[in-house]
């Protein structure tokens, strides 16, 4: 199996602006998404015009997990809430949230593909996709976070539902088999072997040394797309 390194949080590419209008000057407005949210309307099939803001869309974030305790995702929004959360156990009332409506940890707390201990090479799936690497949370916020308009701003599709699909261990490693399992989850989140609940799209922010192709998961991704889930590699 090939291996991947966990991506690091991206530095802001925005041009510095002295304005305090956070909702007017941010990356979402810069790319035109804010204008789309506010001005573009589409027919919902029943003669009703609705905003294009992600409503009704299910997005899977294949990454380091998502910090669903964050206020942008319907959580308590405190450092204490994050620190008291065991990433291997879903504490009552913490997950899912109104925004992060589903997800799974496909690797577990001890997974480490580079460990000299072979037992650490074996992924141990659990139901808690809490982010312990920060990158998945960054990506999820960009996609569909809901900001407060003061310290944070909303993502490109703030009404979309998020699914946190955690594929990186605490050491920052993963592999082809785990990525394929994530794509399988996206096709059938509840595992009932039907596609009725498949996700509309998934985002994969993955990288490998020198751009080496990973044929196994590339094939799986093609199959997922052919089945109806759009895959976005960023």
C-alpha cells in the first residue's frame, strides 16, 4: 500500500485588507461565492426559487476528521469542550451536530503506518471522527462552516450537510486501503448496501511524495464518480 502524509493547515491567500467588514471582504466573497449565495436562485422542481447555498447537499470531508465541537459546526465552541472530548468515543450529546450530521473514524487513535510495532499498522475503526490534526476542520469550514460575522465568516455552501470521514492517524499517516474504505463509505454511509444515502460529493486534500500516482484509490474514485458522487481533489 502507498502512504500519504497528513496535509498541514493552509496559510491564507487573501490580500490584506484594512476593512473590518468580515462578511464583505473574505475568500468566499473574493471567488464570487457570496454573490452566488445572495443573488442566484434556482427552481427546486416545484416552482419555488431557492438560494444556491448548499441546502440539501451532502458533502464528505475525507481528511483528518472535523472538530464538531467548534461553534461553526453547531458545537459548544470552547477549548474546554474540545479537550474533554475523547476522540475514540462519542460522548453523549456531542456528535452528530446540526452541521456535521455523520461521519466515521476509519483508523483510530493508535494507527501509525510507520510504526515499528506492526499492531499499529492495523486501522481500528470507531464512530468518533473528531479532528486531532486541524486540517479537516479547516477544509470543512471552507466548504460549509457557519460563521458569526464577527470573528468568522461562512463557507462557500453554508447550508450543506457535512460528513467527517477521518482517514489520518494521530501521526499523520494513512494508505490506499483506508482511502478506498473512505470512498466506499461515501457511496453507502449507513452500510445497507444501497446507494440511497450516498453523498453528493467528497473532498480529498491528500498528497504524496513527488506526486507518485496511487492507482488503487484512483480506480476506486473513478467508480465512485460513475456511481454518482462527485470527487473533488484539492
